[in-house]
C-alpha cells in the first residue's frame, strides 16, 4: 500500500478501518506514515480488538519511542472528546490511557532485552546482564583483537601475511591492523551465518604471474609509438613505470600491488587519442581492446583473490570472535546483535515461550521498517505467526491484521547494522 500520492484517501481509510488485514505501507518522508500508524493503534484499541498493554510498537530510536507515546496520548485524548462514543468505546480509551506509561513502545533492542530478562533460563543469559553500547563493545573487541594480533605477528598465517603486504601500497591511512580489525568486526556482525567459508581451488601464484606478464606485454607497446603526447601511449608508459617497482616482488607483494594498480587513474585513463594508427603496423583500436581486456582480467583476478583471502581470514580470525565472546561473558554484557540473536533463538527453539508470547501479543506495529535487518524480521514473523507450531520464520503466515509495518526504501540507511532494504 502506498500513501505517497496525490489521491491516497482510500489507502488512509484502509489503514484506519481494515483492522483485520496485514498491511505494509510505503510512504515518503513527510507524508504522515507514522501518524497513520498511531491512528491505527487508536482504532484497534477503540474497536476492542486489542488492549494497549497487548500491543507492541517498534521504533528506530528511543527518542522516536518517546515521541510516539506522546502522539498516542494525544490521539487517545482526541478520540475521547469526539462525540458519538458509546460507553464501551470510552472505557477502552480510558483504559488505554492508564496503560500508556507501561506500553511496549520502543526499539527492537529494548523489546529483546525485556524478553530475555523475562526468560533468562530458556535464553541462557544472566538476568542481570548489561547492554554494551557501541563504544563499550568496540573496546571489548579491540582487547580481544590486540591479544590475537600480538601472538599472530610472530608467525603470520597466509591471510594475515597477505594483508601485511598491503602496507607497502597503502596510501589511504588504513594499516594492516585496522583492516584486520575491520574484518574481525564484520565476522562478528555476521556470526549467525556459521557455515565456514568455502575456499575454491585457486592457483594464486600462477594467476598473479600470468596477469603481471600480460600487463608487462601491454605496457611494452608504449615504446612503439612515436608520439610523446599520445594519451594512450602516456597511460601505457605509466603502467610500465609502475611495473618496474615490483620487478622482484613475491606473490604477496604482487597481489597487493595489483589491488593498488586497479585504482590507478593515470594507468586506466579513458583518453584514447586520435588516429587509426597507434604505431606503425599497430592499430589504435587493437591496443585499446587489449588494454580493456587487461583491465577486465585484472578485475576478475582481484575478485577471485579477494574471495580466497576472505576464506583464509574467516578461519584465521575465528579466535578473535571467540575471544570477543569471552570478553563479553567476563564483563556480564551483551551487545546489540546478541539481543537479536538470543531472542530469535528463544522464540524459535522454545515452543512454550513462543506460544505464550503469541497469545499475549495481539498486535505488532513497526515504524521505519526500511532499516530492519533479517534477524529482526524473523522475530516479528515468529511473534505474529498464525501457527504456533511453525518454527521457521520464513514459512510463517501472520495472523490477519496482527502485523502492520510502515517505511520508505528511499530513506534506508544503507547496511546500517545489517539493514536490508530488500526486506
């Protein structure tokens, strides 16, 4: 359903009146999608379909949660003042006002923390756990990483060795430590995908050597041109000069060099010069085609090398992931992603908990759904399922009208905490 149009009256009426239909509302900024969400909450309460205490409303930030509570209060007060209300409707609205302070209006992480503390034994957590904010979690990760890094430098395994080789060509301020730390953080953020990376067979040395040989042969063509200022000759001469710097380099250094070379604008300049002949007996079109083919070969080779390196690092950095988990246990903390994973597992693996929560929760409202990640979606689906026996979130069918989400894909914060706009 889209309410971002000149004629959206029917859509807005459906939001407020079709209370037993599951709706997904897409709307641009400023069109009132959050207002419509609040209106639907009030309509659901007023109709007697759910009490406010059995409704969950998920927002993106704590600030937004506070603002939503104020909006709900305003709309409840307004509904009470409207003429024509019968005594049952008025009683429901008054009850909702009394339940507002304890209503479950907040972030998905706050909801998860509450559910985990209600079921610590089933979830396997300390009920007194503390939430590690981003800075605290980063400090714990760096402590885990630094211990591993110091031990590893004495005898670097292949993946780490290849990362260290990049230092010679890194001009963007990120050293090997920072790049490895970032890789470890990415593994931690995707730790729910526990299938080991598959390392495809790859003759790395052969691929790198063959590519460098082709680049050398391509670069040598610049000597055949008699025009010193031909742009194509200039770019090939730049390539030749770059290659002289790695004449005796080993495979690790060549791989690092190729990564930097792929970003070299002087070498891969698209200025092609003029005239059919690049040099006597050598057509310009043939040189351009060979250069383009070399760039494509370079790109393909780097994709294969990066995939191979990722497989190496996923194994070599696994001790960091384990050490980070130990640091959190030692400090009695959970990070934001722990909240999601543990709650998802709680709902998926414990039928009695899932059934009780499905019974207690009558309605789920989600604002800013474009910034939802897959695990959050799994939580919402499990809570809204029409079949309490279904454990697979992606096989769930929501109870009609139980789930209501609004969002705008154009406002998606790209990859923020694994947000996936495709959801």
